[in-house]
């Protein structure tokens, strides 16, 4: 993976509405692999903050996601490309 891919994976992992399944579909990384990548790429404190944030968050898993959450991002979220 190149730096741009790693950066985008980290960005998607931090987003509340982006499920792990989207990361797997886009980059072929399972949830444990995303966790491993985040552990390797983030500072220890940042990794702990991220894990606390995503642990138990319903929107990070498609099967636990409420039916009214149909997008992987907020409609007002700016996406630069």
C-alpha cells in the first residue's frame, strides 16, 4: 500500500459512518487488519482514543447500523479529492 492509501484508510477508519465493511470492500482489509494498521500508524495515545471511539459504535458495522443510516458519510461533510 502506498502512503495515499494508508492515509485514506486512516481517514475512513476515523469517520463514524464508514463501516469496517466499506474498508474491506475498498482496500481488502478486514476489521482486525484495520486495527493492526491503525496501531502501527498512529501514536499510542491516538490509537487508544480511536479504539475507545469505535468500540461498540453501531455505525461501524453494517449489521448493527440503524436503518436510517444509509450513507457512509455525513451529507454536509467536505470530501477533497
